[in-house]
C-alpha cells in the first residue's frame, strides 16, 4: 500500500503543481476512488460479455429448435405423401381409379368397391376420407356425397392439385370445411380443419385425374406444434402468406393461455392489423430469419427464428419470451451488480474507517504528546541501542538541554550535570533481560543536600506478546515522601506505646461494660420475677372470680382489674422482648400457618375495643395468596396486633382496615404486604423518625391522652428485621396513618400437610380425669393454678417442694407435672432431673412454670429436661393449650354436621346477618366467634341493667354505648336502636323522665334477652 501511495503521488505530482488544492486530497481517498472506478468498469465489461454470450446461446437454441422441428415436419410430410403415392400406384387402385374416371362417377357399384377397399387401409393409416377428381377438377368419387359432381373451389385445394399435376405429392394447408364430412372414422362436423394430400393418377387411354386423401389437422397436424413448445413461454406456430395463423398459438392476444387441446376446435383468425417483425420477414423474404428483442403478436418482447416452407406454403416460427430466454443473463446481472455494489460499499466503509482511524490516531498522538509534555516527572525513552528517541520538557529542564540536543544521542554521552550522573549509571546497571524495574536512588544535589529519585523503568511494546521496541524511564522526585516516611516511622514508634496503653484502658472498659450488662440482666430477672409473682395472683384470682359468676358491677370491676394486670404484663413482656432482642437470643419459629386465620385472630382481639368506639373494622385479603405459608405466626401476629391496637387506640371515628396483598410470587416463596390503615389523628412528619426508637412516644408530655411504654413499635421493627422484613409508615395529621410490613414467606413443600397443621381441631372437650401435679411453694399460686385446672376438668394435686414432688410421683400416677423453678431447698430443675431418674417419671411431661422470662430462660429449661415452658402470670388460654397438648386423656371430637345455612336461624329471627358479614368482609368464622362472645358476656346485663342505672348512671351509660356499637356491628338493628334511645336519655338526665327510662330499660332488656336466646338457638354450643 505505501508503494501505491508513492505511485499515486508521483503520478499526480504534475497535477498538484498546477492545481495546488489537490495536495489536500487524502491518498487513501484517492485509492478508494480509483478502486471504485476500476470495479465499475470491470462490472460493465463483464455484463456486456455475458449479455453477448447469452444472446449467441439463445440464437443457437432457437435455430436448433427450428431445424429440429422443420426436419420432423418434413419427415411427417414425406411419410404421408409416400403412403398416398404407394396407395395410388397399386394395381387395384389403378383399375378402380380408371373405372371411376371412365364412368365419371355415375356407377354406385364402383363407388362401393372403392369404399370397401380403401376404408380398412385408411383407418390403419389415419386418413379420414378420399376423393377422385377428374382433369376438369370435378369430384367424381369420394366419401362425402354432398361434394360429388362439384368442382373444387378452395384455394388450398387448387394449389395442391396444381402441385400434383407437376408430379409432386403435396399436402395442403388446413382448410375449414363448410359441410359435414363422411369417412371411415364417422362424420366430421362442418367447421373442422382438414388437409388434403393429392397425387396425380397417371393417364392410360384416357385423361388424367387426381387421387386425394383427407387428414384431420386437429389431431394429425396441430399436435406437432403443441408438443414442440419449450419452457414456460416458448411456442411454435405456422402462418400463411397473409400472416394468418394456420396453427393455434399458445397464447391469446391479451397474453393469457389459449387453452387449446386435441379435443378443442380451432378456427384460423384473420391476420392481425400489424404483423410482427418475424411474420413480416417470412412473408416477404420467404427465407430463414433469426432475431432478438422484437414484439410478437401479443406485444411481448421475444426472441425468435423463422423459416418459410415452399412445399406447404407455410411459415414456421419458433419464439420465446426475452425474459425467459435471457433469464440466465438477468440472474447473472443481478448477482454481479449486487456484488459490485457490495464491494463498492465495502470500499467506502473501509475507506471511511481508515480515514476515521487516521484522524483518531492523530488525535491520540496529540493527546499523548500533550500528556507527555505536561507530566511533571522527567521522562525519556531510549532505543535498544541506548539512543534517546523521546523526551518531555521536564527532562529537558532537569538536564539543562534542548529537545534537539537530546534526540538521537547516546544517553551515556550526554553533557548532563554531574550530580545527575548517578541516576544514569543506576539505570544502566540494570540487567538487559530485566526491562522492568522500580527502585529509589539517592543523589547529592549541587547544594550538597540529599535528594531521592524513584526510577521507574519499563519496556515499550506495540502489541501484546511482542518483544520490547524501546525502554521508557521516569525519574520521580520522591524526596518529600521519603523524608516524610522517615519522620512517620519515628512517630509510629511513639504511637505504639500510646496504643498499648489505650488497649489496656479499653480492656478495663470492656470488663466494666460486661459487668454492667450482667447486672442489667440480673436486675431484669429479679424485677421480672418479683413483679410477675403478684401479677400471677392478680390476674389468676380475677379469672377465677369471673368464672364464679359475679354480678354485673363486680364483673366490670374484675374485668378492669384483669385488664390492668394484663396491660402491666404486656409492659413487662415488651421490656423482656427488647432485652432478648438486644442479647440476640430471640429465635423464630418456622411452621405452617394460615394467613386468613392469622388475620381473624388479630381482628378478634381488637374487635370489641373498636366496636365500643363505633369504628368499622375491615379486612381485605388478596385471593391469590396461598392458603398456607411457613413462618413464625406468633411473631407476625404480634406485629399485626400492635399495628391494629395502635390504630384503634388513636382513632376516634371512621374505620381501621387490615389488608394483605401479594407483591411478588416465586415457586418456593411469596412476598406479602401487610398494611393497617386508620382514619385517626395521624402523625406529624417531624415526629416520624422517633416513631421506632425504644422508649419514645410521639406525645411525651405529662398531659398526653394515650398511655404506653414506647416499646411496641420498636419491638415490631426489630421483629420485622429478624424475619428479613421491612416496616414503614405513611401518615397525614388529621387524616390517619398507614403502617406497612413487607415480608417474604416460604411456601410449604406439601400444601396438604401444611393445611392440616395450620387448621387444628378446635371443637374438642377438655381432658377429663386428667391427673395433674402442681409443684408450687406459694399457697396463693397453688390456689390459683388449682382453680384454673379444676375449671378445665382436671384433677389436681399440689405440693410445695421438690422432695414432696418426687415422693408424690413415686406413689401416684400423673399425666402432667407443672414445676415451679424457684423452690426452697431443691429448685425445679434439680427436682425435674430427679423425677426423670424414676421409673414412673421417665415419660411424664414436665412443664416449667416460672416468673423468669429473660433471654435464654426457655432454652435453658428445655435443655434441662423440661418438655415445655409456661411463664407467670399464668394465661388461662396458654394453660388450656398445654393441657390439650400434654394431657393423656382421650379427646372427644364433636362431629360437624353440614347445614343448609350457618346463620339461617339468626336471619329468620330478625338479625341483619348480611350487613354484619359485610362489615366483617364476609368472614363467617369471625362473625361466629363474636356472636358466641356476645351471648356469653352480655347475658348478665339483662338482669342487672335497671339496678346499674339507678346506682351508677355513668357506668350504665358506658355499658349501653358499648352495647349499641356491638349490636350494630353484629346486625342486631332493633337492639341498636333501643340502645341508642336509652343512651340519649342517659346523656340528658335533667330532661329524662323516670317513667320513660323504665320503659326504655325494659324494652332494651327484653330485646337483649331475645337476641341472647336467638344466638344460643342459632349457634349451638354458644352458651
């Protein structure tokens, strides 16, 4: 390529001197233009050569087809004329012909003799009839009676008779007959195309005559032309002197196929108004002709060859459409043009790429030069023979020489300052095979001060894997860094001593922190135990007293006392949960549960409080969520209960909605979004960051309306993070808040088993005659636990120490042991271990009962041999669950009988069950539980309402208001209206009339009694 560029430069140098602007031309661009011009010239030359070659081939093919066809047609003519001549020269023919001519066709017997002799021969030879014509050219005998004794008038017939008179056997052109023709093959209808083959009857003693046979052109002549056609457009046809088509063409004038066949008829059409070039040439020249690119009778450009046959007075034309004849050329032209265009485009693209790359190279070189000139360190590059080839201004300034004085000189012979010579010597001392080096060299400058230069030496290669082409070297002045490192090393020595002293102080602080943490844990344990012990008595005795059937006032006081105790217990549990999460000892369960049941339990816990405030409680569960999932149902429920309880607490009117939405779904897990939305007071934006901090409340003033420790949301956030979830909140003051939990849960591998595990049987009787041993040193706790267990149907034995428990197990069989941990003398853990050593105590379930609830307590008790764990104060529901789980009595399952409608009796009794189910998002299970609680808890209000109004009107007003909201939520419309009327009277005691109050009270108690009885009737088992 460089030689080509040089040749171009030398060739165009005279032009560049004359036209200076040509100097701006790019050699690459000129080469591309020259290549494109050469390619275009080569393409045109090749196309011309291929076109000429193809034309020659087409001419040869047409001429060959024409020669073959005329030769075949001549053979057909010779065969037929020879057969006629042979037939006419037989002795029998001579005798019969002479007799007919002598009788002038007037003897029928002679006619009959001719037919009997000729018909069998004509059928074999394919002739359709015969005729005997005398010298006056009058038909004296033949197969068609209609033509007898009539002269021959058809020009074609007269022409063939003239040729026969000259001694030739000739075949006429096809003639359209005017009348029906008779012959050995039957009758041929008028309009049939026939040809005559005539020969001269040699005269003897009389005048001469003619013997003619008739052939059907439709079946004997035309098929030659149809079968000789080639390709899709090739055809062969015959024309007469007037240019009229003698044989049927392949196409009609409009270009459509003619559709001719041997069974179809053809009538020669008159000649076209304008003859084609081929037909015109044949008519006037009467010779051979071969031409390409002329319009045929259709107006289509064709290639053709023609020849005039004097014997038959016909012109034979062989034609083929130019599109088909030159198809090879057209295909070659398309390929060559495409290749040429593609090659030209490729040349243009390559030229453009070369120009762009050249410009990029210039830009890159400019950037490299600019970078090299502006780098502060001195840089130089030497060839492998130590000649300097590249330097930057910093190097020139350092050695005090110009760039022209340095390039091309040996680096060892440079007149550089003496104090820089050690750097050159150090660079040259490196091994030749080790091109890459990085080291620091020390020199003494002109002022006698030490200076340190970092010498970086590396090979320069143009391609990866190539041997080095040059050696580059950078001298970096590292004096400041080396001096700073020396000073830093001195400082490090001083710091090591300080770090050692600080480490000792940190170890002491760590020990103090561990001691403080231990003290905190012991404090929480002691406080938890000391507070839980009296709480156990408060809550337990309240539960026992409530179970004894107190009057309504005592029930209210007891419920408030139990609620206050449970609230205090919740505060203690929040503190312990917070401590457990701080210690990292809170573990999660991974068992199947139903999302719908979880939502039902959550709403069930807050429903009564929401109903008392007149709030609408709604649930919305995405139907596409799997029925059963795997996770910690308890911790998840703890978060949702906290959200819902806060929503009810901070909402005075409106609604609280719990939604569960599926966010994403995978084959093995699903991501859910739990959001609790209320219409409450809302939270200010500046207070949101403090919301999830421990011991923080939005309203921390002394006059705040709402109570709490400020730990609930903090614990929820920690639980969500422990479950790999996220909690966030959106709130608008005065409009409400929306707390959201985004959590990913696993799908069970066996949904059927998970569904069975997540839907435990609830309709069970308590264990009957279950022997339970209670080991408790506190008599009050003994009384509480014994009362709870007795109420659940168990038989209880109580002891106060570990040795007494061991003795009781040795002398009596027990199904379950409730073991207190802190016992006098022998603690509960040691007592459980001793019982396990007894033959009768090996398989007895032992439940740890303790007020200790710190992180690790449950795990420690289970590791010590306990089967389960129950914290104080004792929750009756948890105690009942343990009794079901570990009791050895047989459980009797109440069979469920399907009914036509679960609430049909209630609806017939006047309850608006549709409204109630609409309020509860059609949750029938929750509706049933609320009705059961209504019948159980509101039955005592029937007898005590009048006395309560008289003794404590304020408390009575609260009870009636709560009853109104609850009745409206459960669909008891009449009860709701009566409660509303009585509430209005109680709110205006000054205007109230005692008689009206008595009437309203009686109506309300009567309706309440009716609703309780209706629920007990409609829901068996609710009383």
